[in-house]
């Protein structure tokens, strides 16, 4: 049995977001079929980088990126 899925995917060029990006560098994020996370593809100067995140991992990453130590 073969299952065929249509998954939500978003794509953008990196140049508007990254000063180090080349004209043909891009990022694509695809939601998992079960809705529990994302596959991320970054095509840049170092070649392709691929990784996956669950919603919880993405939330934790967002918290860490936005963390500001209280003075």
C-alpha cells in the first residue's frame, strides 16, 4: 500500500533575511503529514542543511532565541 499526501510547505529566498546569502539561497519549511512538526531545508553557502522539529522543540527554540537575561 502506498499513501500519497499533500503537505503544507512554505518557501522563500534567504537574501532578504541574511546578509551572507547568495542570490539562489533559500529556505523551505514543510509541515509533517501528522501535523506534529516540521521538516526544514536550508540551501546556502555550506550546502544543504536539513533538520526536523516537533512543535515542542520549535517552541523551546523560540524561547531560547528570544530569551533576554534580566538585569
